[in-house]
C-alpha cells in the first residue's frame, strides 16, 4: 500500500488550510491536541471531523474513548447538526465507543446506593481507574487495527484523578503506538483554562498539532468564537486564527473558502 503523507479530514477547506493544494490534509499519524473553552463546541468540532472521515472513507474505523458523558448523549448532540452516527455504530462498529464514563459512574454509584442502568460489570477492576482503562483497554484496542482514528474525550478527566506526570506518559505512549500504525489521526480533547498553564504547555509540547478554540470579543450582541492552529507538525504553516461559526449545518471556519 502506498505510504500516506497526509490524511484528508473530509472537510476540504480545512485540508487546504493545513496542507495546501499540493498535499491537502493533516500529516499521517498525527496526535492532535484540541484545546477548547466550555461552550465553544470544540468537542463537536472534533466529532464532526471524525464523522466526515468515516463518511468519505478517509478512515476505516473510529475508536472514541469517552470519559465525559454517555455515548448516547454524544450521538444525540451530533444529530442536531444532521450527523447520524447510528449507521456507523451498527455497521461493524465502524464508530466504537469505549465507555469509561458509564463504567466509572456505575462503580462509584454503587458505593452510594445508586442503581445504574448502564449494564456495567461492577467487578471490573478497571472501572474506577481512568488511567488503567486508558493503558489496559484503549491502547491494546487501537493496536489491533491498521487504519484507525481515535479521540480521547477528554484528557481533562484523566487529570482530575491522576498526576500530570502519569497522564503525560500515557499520551506519550499513545504517540509512540500511533507511529507504528499504518495510518490515522488521533485527537485529544482538553478543556482550556481548567488546568495550571504548565499543564497545557506540556500537553502542547507532546502533541504534533495544537488546535485552540476560544471565545473572542463581544460585538453586535454576539460572542465570537475563534479557531487557531498554534502548532503544526511537518508543516510550514505559521500560527493563524480565523473566526468559527456554528449552525444546524455544523461548524465552519470562516476561511476564504468555507469549511
């Protein structure tokens, strides 16, 4: 198989923005940190890219490790933008959730007498340990595939119960494994301004790309949302910021050609 230099996200203008006309897309085997402020829909932006990649055949499988929220909640929110995940979930699990959230809530809920309907085995020794779930389940899972994209939603949840040193080692392990895979893009979500600034700097240092999605200045009764690329691997792209819009058709970047 021909070695891929870049992978198209399925969003043409974004691919041109990052890779140019000669080689549009994001470099193969990239680990992408998506820093986002709450309310900017930074998680939906990432899910939208993954959905497009499945629909256009840019990837064969998505493994989505969710620490924040139930899978059905993610599916329901994406349906607002007319992105229907159900066919990909049913069709051979082309989109596969690894539900660390329900496992943790079911286990912790049992301690306080809450009976969850999550259907999770409470004897699972990884249920309450977010980092072990990552290292013992998520990493072995993605190593089974050659063409795969992944998302960790989110590193902020890992950092709530684990040290920055252990989480950084986990991310570096992911990056090491990714380099051995055939192809794919790998996203790590992190809530911006939630952690010590040094935590964001360290995560940015480890990642190949850093996307930042933040609120801008208020004007004409509206709050602006800005998308910026702060770090780009295998690229001469300089840091740049563009406005971002959200409507029923999804999330778009206001470049010269709309994403």
